């Protein structure tokens, strides 16, 4: 199991928006472009890229979902105290 992984995410406020973004991803739209368009945090300028992180560095629901992904895989909708995330594992 990896000590550190690299992920990108798209953070939105509403579940309905998260579902809209997930539908667009599932129809082939670019994760990075959707992150730039929708994400609420500063990572939007980097296509949602969070860089590398290890266990204990993210809130638990996010961490659990991120570490469960295979490289290149995109999560479903993950709810945290910050809103709704869609996570893509990069490395």
C-alpha cells in the first residue's frame, strides 16, 4: 500500500452540482477542465491537483475514499464538512 498518493479533486457546495459534475465526467469531459469550472477551492487553478499526501493529512471521509482508488480512477461523490468532493487518483 502506498504511503503517499497524489490526487485531484473537485469541491462543490451542493449534492446536485456534484451529481452534475459526475455525469459530465462519466460522459468523457476533462477532469481538469471541470475542476477549473466548478471547484470552490484554490486547487481549481491547477485542475484540482492536491499534490502528494499521506494518511492523516486529509479529513477521514476524503482520505478513505482517496486511498481506496486505483491510479487513474475517479471516485463517486464524497461528502465532508467542506462540501461534496469528486476525487481522481493521479499517482
